[in-house]
């Protein structure tokens, strides 16, 4: 539908299961669809690295494990609460 506003998006939800009616809510011009396409073009044109949410999650979890104390004597109130 290329919603330009939240109001337009919410109004269109009544037709989500009826493609013939939903087409009436589709709009030309600037909206979320065109914003997303512009973002993808920017990433491509500037050769930016992308990651999936799964990859970000894996890296985050690995960083948590990396920061854990590795020896029993490292388990102090200071390391546990930091």
C-alpha cells in the first residue's frame, strides 16, 4: 500500500484479506515502500555491509559469553554484578 502515514496504514488493514479492496488503498508517491527501496539502493550504492538479525543475535550472544569470567576464582561479587 506504500503507506505514508500510520493513519493510512491502519485504515488499510480492514482490506488486508481482500486484494481487490486492498488495491484501493495503494498509493503512488513517497511512502514506506519507496523509503525502503531508497534505503536498499543506498546500501547497494555505498557497498555497505549488511547482517541478518540472526547474525546480530549470534554476535551479541557471543560477546556476552566472551565477557563471562573464565575461572572459578574470577567469580566475585564485583564480576557477577558488573
